C-alpha cells in the first residue's frame, strides 16, 4: 500500500460545495450519483446509520429505468415507459433531480439550483428534450413504488435502548445514544423477498469456545491503548472508520468511468450496487433488532458476570473508536462492503480488478488511499478493521460478509437482466 493523496485533499473531494462543477469527464449518470451522495450523506439531508443507502438506491433505480426506457437493453426494474425517446443524459438528470426533491423537500430549492446549474454547465442537455419527460415519468413511478416502504416512518418509533440484561445491547459511552434507525430492519427491500431472507443463526452462546475466542481477540487488539495492535493495524482501523455508502459509491463511479463507455451500462452498474447496499443495510438491521447482541465494550466490562469463567472482565476497557449506536450482530459495514464488492465482481465477471479505495475519514490515517487487485481482499480488510477498531466481534463481521454477498447475488440474478433473458 502507498500514500496517494493527503487528508486535506480528501476533505475537498468528499465535502465538496454546491458551487463546484462536477467532473466533466464523467457521464451524467455518474455526475448525478455524486450529487445524490452529497445531498444524502454530506449535505443537510444526512440520515441516521446507513439509511442513506435507501435514498441512493431510489435515485439510481429511477435513473436506471429512465435510461433503459430509451436504450432498451435491459429489463426495467419497475417502470415501463412505452415509446420513450430522447437523450439518456437528460432523462438521467431529471430522474435524479425529481427523486432527491421528493425525498428531501427541505432541500428542494438547493437541489433545483444544482439542476439548473448543471444544465448551464452542460449545454448539450436541452431542457425541451423528450428525455426530460421520460426522466420525470421514471422518477414518479419509483417514488410511488417506494412511498409506503417504511423508509420515512411517521410517526417515528420510540427510542430503542435495548436492555441491561447480560448479552443484550445497551447504549454505549461516550454518547450513550439510543439505537439509530431501529426501523431500518423493517423497510421493504428493493430486491429481497423480505428483510429476514438472509437472517443468520443466533450469535454464539456466551459460554461457547467461539465466543471466548472472539472475546479475547477484540479485547486484545481492539482496546483503545492496545499494546498488541500494530501501527499498521491501527492505521487500517482508522482508514475504514468511514462512511461506507459514500465510499463504495465512489469506488463504483470510478470503475464505471474507467471501464464503461455508455450510460446504459453505467446506470445498470450503479443501480445494482446501490440496490444491493440498500438491501444489505436492511438485512443487517433486521439481524441487529432480532438478536440485540451487545457490543464488545459492554461485554468486556461485564466479562466477569457473563457466566463464562474464561472471559476475564475489564471494567475500564474502551474501544479504539466510539461505538456506533446500534447492536453488534451483524456488522453493517461488512454487509455494505460485501454487497457492493460482490455486485461489482458479478457485473464485471471477475473478482480480480485493479481499484483504489479512498477513505472518507479525514482523521489520523497515514494512508488515505489503498490499492487493491481483488474485491475479496477489500472484504477481508473490513472484517479485520472492525475488530481492530474494537467495535465488533469477529463472528459479527464474518456473518455480515456472508449476508452481503448473498444479497448481491440475489439482486444480480433476479433484477436488471438483459432483455429476452
């Protein structure tokens, strides 16, 4: 691994302002994915936990159906628009714009300003092109489909704080916040039949050898001031302390720009990856709310009270990074990573691919960009990184990796297939 760019450059890339013109080398589909990520993740419409993955998926599926209505190479996700004609670029921009305005009405004026500026910056896009109407139809169709999916629960559910029982998640220091987005595991999936389709078996018993091994591992290498975690492992932990929706959306855009030459294929790739990540987040939260398994920090502080004589407690133990406010099992980061990378490998037909991942964490990382030659290698890094961070047991990471891969395989084999297949 080698140093690629500085942390200050990361900030300028990830937290870009509304006035910045998007990459003119990219097509409209990747441009509007960048804009959508900005709106959902880094602008005023931030969402709890990984629930922004839902919004990105709605955007990309509307864009996909708009583009494919004109191109006609792949089966629609949901929206059939007979006689669709016009510019795929005009259709993609309008579809993305309309979905974002619908999902974040408080940002409507800002999003419209971005859209109008985009038309100015790209004079080849005629606002009277028939593709604009196609994009509007696709957006309205997907918006209607997802209008009762549970992604904006109203009224919001009461705060969920787990329990003080042994083995059960409870809010963790320093924030001691209730669970973020407890409703996420109940959202209607985009590709799966139900949120529980790939629900794993229950976590290992507290007195089992598997639990004891995982307990001892994270207690040693995940401690804030660990003497067994190496400097390289610490840097890996900080690197992957990231926003995974933004991170893997960026990787997907980069691979599309480097390997694809038309908006039809790019729209399909972004739709498959986004849909897979959204369903992986739903899957992870279904597991979390079903098993409500405690975090290592709680488990280690309560180690002398868990009924397992081999788990030695440490009431002062704390993890390298603060715990996210939700249960351990299964890992959302590993679900998202495995789903995105498996979707990419299925799309390109190979696990072997040269690609780079740039962290969204402007904090204490020595390496800001890591280079890979296999998607599976990135999966393995995230499994280990969440242990080095001190926030997950290994079994929570490994089961999540399996879940994410299964989600992506299901989406790829059941949706957005070639016409006539």
